[in-house]
């Protein structure tokens, strides 16, 4: 029962989005969205791990028995995270200094594990890879949007420090929207994470309702 | 129903496989990672010890001392023409969000050559103004020493000292000021060991 690529892409980016559809991965979502740049970095690192682990599980699923599948999935996610961590530390050190903090946090994200169980364990290799990539991109977009809202409200800036993450060429993205020291500090403190995520969830559901879509319960998946 | 040893075997094979993969990756990256760590340390030392006072690599010239709690403290030494011109070591302050780690550089005459926050969990937007990326607050300590200002003035203004707190945060600057004062006292107590030529 192969899922069409169209559905995979739409699910990942909007319908069944990791943060705003399934409400998964809340730990890194709350922790890393104090700025748009941080959210983007965390999302990107997660997307790499998700694509790699979805691919591996889809390749090996014929050899993994039901009884030991969860430990094997955790093993694969943890191994991919460590692999990314070591490689980036050694060969992409500037980027690692910015993202390094986020990478171990991916293990605490249940979204990769959920996609392995709900998708990669049942689908062929290519769709699984696509699912990992687009779920990852959807996660990245969600975190970037939450980060952007919190950053503008809390610090009055948008994409601040983007040059640290993406290189000096991207420093044009760094904009100051409100004058310094006028932000609502609450937005970048932990409660702000819950408030902003909750409000954005309301916005998404209102858009879905307006489009006449049926609202799916959190956790329901498309397979 | 498969016998349970099959599951054990499968899990074992996956563990061995991924374990081996990680071991190989570690083998390939270990040298680069160590090199990067030394470079990072060098960069952070370069911020607290000016280049002009040394001709050695302070990362390579270390003395191990015992701090007040009996823990081992690595002291990096800057030398010029064989004489120790300055030292740098890590000091700890207690902030609002826990420990603040700072690197303190002290010249041989006891003056601060520089201090930088290396790791902290202070509130973003308030306490994180101790980072040079946010404000230059922490650079005001450069050139000061234990007698200048006098010991009783090593406090924030709110407590009758001479250092500005920032708006909305008193605990963070206080933690930093006290940490630097203790760091300088540590220098005074251990001066001979730190500066002796080996």
C-alpha cells in the first residue's frame, strides 16, 4: 500500500505536520525556538537524522522482528545522531559550534521514532526516504515559524545571528523589527514557547476549518 | 511464533553493526575533533591574553593547581622570552540560571588582561548581556586589579560597589563580579607557583 508522493509531501508540510499535526517533538520545539535561526538549525539537524533513519529502517525492515523493533529503531536513531554529531564536530566545526548544542537533543525527539513506526516500517524504501525528508522539512518550517514569532515578540529581531549558522552571505536576513529592549521578554522564556505554539496551532486549525477540511486528532497518521 | 533467541540474535546483529559503524567513525574523526578542541581553546585564550605579551602557545604551557575546593585547576601560562607574563584560568560564578563559566586572564602584575563568559544558562535578553556578542559590559574589567578598585568596591552598584548591573538583572553581574574578585584573590595566593619558571 504505497502512499503517493503527493500525499507524503502534503502530510509532511501541512496536513500531518510533526509539530502542528501530530504535536510530537515538543521538547526540542520548546527548547530551541527562542529565535528563528535556532529553530531552523534544530529543524535541519532533525531532518538529516529523520531521512537517514527512515531510509535505514525501510531497507532493513524485512529483518527486524516485531518483538525487537522498538529497540532497533532507537538504536538506529541514536547511531545516526552520534554519527552526525561526530562528523560535524570534525569537519564542519563552525557550524557545529552553533548546532552542536541541538544535535544530542534529537534523541529526545519522538518524531523520528514515530515516523519509523508509522511509516518506514510499512512502506518501500523511496517513499520512506521522502517521508523522512518532508517530515523533516515540515518540522524545520514549524520550528522556524515559532522561532520567528517568539524572536520578533521577545527580542524585536528576525533571523538574528543567521550568519553564524548559514555563513556571512546570509547576514542580509538579519533584521531588527522593533527597537532594542522593547520586546515582551515572556515570549523567549519557556512559557512563551507554549503560548506561541498554542496560538499558531489555533491559526492552523482555523485555516483548515475555513478550507473545509476535517480536523484530525493529534497522533492520527495517514497510513 | 519464532523462538526468542531469533529476536536476541537480530538485536545483537544490529547492535554489533551500528556499534562497529560508530567505532569506525570515531576512529576517523577523533584526531580532527581533538585538533578543533585545541583551536577553540586557543581562540578563547587569545581573547583574554593579548598577543603582544607572549611568544609561546599558552595551550601547551599549563600548570595544575588546587583550587579552594581542592579541585584541580588548569592554569594556562603566557611567556615571553622565557618569563611568565600572564596566566589564564577558568573561574566559576553563580548566576540566576546556575553556574557561569568564565575564562580569566591576569597579567604578572595582577591586572586583568581580559575576561570572557564561556558557558552559562542566564536568561536570554537579560543575563546574557555578559556575552561580548550582546554587549561589551564584560570588557570593563580589563586593566582592573584587586587594589583598583578596593576590595569592598568589587560589588554591583546596588550593593554599594562600583560596577553597573544591567536593567532587569542584578544576580548575573553580581555573580560575575564576585567570581572575578575570587579569581584575582586566587592569583594573589598562588602567584609564586603560577609565575615560577620551570
